[in-house]
C-alpha cells in the first residue's frame, strides 16, 4: 500500500492551502466573530472551479475524485471550518444528488448555475425529525403538474443564499409508510410559498448561515422532483454516505489546525524553567493528539479511496465521520488546555477551533447514528457470510 499522495493530489493540496492561507486566513476570525457571510471567498472558490468539485465536466464542473475532494475540504477547514462546510454541503449533498439522480433536463438546468457560483443547500431535518429522518412530516400533495408542499424544515446550511435546495417531503400521508413515503425535490427560492425563517445564532461555524425554511402551499413543478416518488429516503441516505466523508475531512482539518497551534505554543511557552512540551504530561498529551489526528486521516482517506473505487463504503464513511469528529473535539479541547488561559480567549485561534469542532459530531448524522449504522451494516453482512471462511471485520464487510 502506498500512503503517499499522488502528484495530482499534492497539487490540489498545495493550491487550496496557498489560497486559504493567503486569502482566507486573515479574515476567518472576523467572519466568525461578526457572523459575516464570506461572499468574496466563495466567489473566489467558484471562479477557481471549486463549486463544481463533484460535477461532471459536461455540466461545468471539474469532477474531482473523492480523495481530492477530501483534501480540499480539509485544507479549507484548517483556516475556516465555516467555508469548508458551506462548500461541503453545496457539493456533497446538493450538486452530487442532482448529478447522480437528476434527469438530463435537471442537470442542464441546475448544475451549470451551481458550478458558476450559486450556492446549493440540502434540507432533510425538521423540528420533529432530526436523527429519525424517516419521521419527517413536511407534506407534498400532487396537484396536476405541481406538488403542493406544506411544512417547516430546519438546520438548513446555506439556506438563506441558496439558489437550489435538495429538499425532502412526504408524498404518502400515511405515517405507516415510513421511509417509503418520502420524495426528493429541487426547490428554488423564487417558488411562491417558500420563505426563509429564523437564522440560527450558533456556537461555532458562525460565518455559515443556518436557517429555517417555511413551506406554505408552496407549488413545486413535477419537473423538479428528484427521482421517483418514494425514492427520497434512498437518495438521502446514499447522499449522506458521501457527505459524511466530507464532514470527516472537515473535522480532520479543524483538528490538524488546532494540533499545529498547540505544538507551536508548547515549543515557545516557558514554565518552571523549561519549554512546555518538555513536561511529561504535556508531551504525552501531544502524542495522544497526534495519534487521533493520524487515525482520523487514515479513516477519512480510506473511505474516500473506497468511494473512488466504487466499492461499498457506508461503514467506512460512518467510521471516518464518528472517529474524526470525536477526535476533533478531543484535540481542540486539549489544545485549549495546553494554551491555558490564553486558549480561552478569542485572540487565540484554538478557541474558535473548539467551537467549530463540536457541531461536526452532530450534523449529517450524529455520532450515535453512525454507531448504529456501523453495527447494523456489520450484522447484516455477517448474516449473509459463511462464518467458516469469512472474518467478521469492517474490511471484509464494508
């Protein structure tokens, strides 16, 4: 196995690292503090093709492979987790499902717009349906060549600025239909009956907008239905498999940035006549932080590699997300501890990294849900395997 990045992947990493460091880093703290939407940064990313990372070239994209995509999100998150998640949502859970499940007409209508700078969003959660996505109640009733949507969606990242939102609603009113009654739609902000509601005042990733969407007799053309009726839950789950790799990469970037800051500080701060890292408890802590960052990188890149090879990767995506996000919380927490009182003030970036890391364990599938997914997939695979010849490991069942 060769763990080195290919020359192409190194080029992607160097390009996005240089851009993020020179253009975005000077503004990241102000974006966070003032909840400023980073419009200029997003425009730069779009101009350089980063709004089309997962879109085929014929529709205006650059069609990055999953590893290159993970690299881009990781490097952005090292500077601004908010910009990273905005691009992740736009790419993984808006552009990708349209490119994968959309009709030729939908691809031609929406993808060039999205790749050229109009940001996209994804809307599955509702006030009463978060982790239990099959319990959503937003209703979609067929009325001729339209669907009439009624309900409230929340936690919609990019929602206030999105030109297209992949949104899920229940076309079968019978609650017993469960996940089979859910359908996906592409909704746009100009549709009558759609309005943007509350803007969430978040603990972290404050530069990204997270809003509530209200649908009141919103008429959505049948031409905007994504996939067949009742296929929405399948579309959502396959979309989130890839999206979780992106969130894992975002968490990896946050953890890597916090770790670098902690090591730098430990090498300059003097206590009791010695550098901070020369005290054994701090040295052990640095070693543990690096172990978790390295483990995160291995799992995120393995999941991305499997997706790139068209191999089953649901378990790998969930493991990458749960490990990397929990590692990010651990590493950023310990980075503040190493900084002491200085880590608790906004002058030092580790304070922001800690706040940014926390939500990664929640969105696009909380850690508890990831563990359920991993266990369910392992048990299902084991039930169909020959126990005499097949080891029950993630490598053989994922």
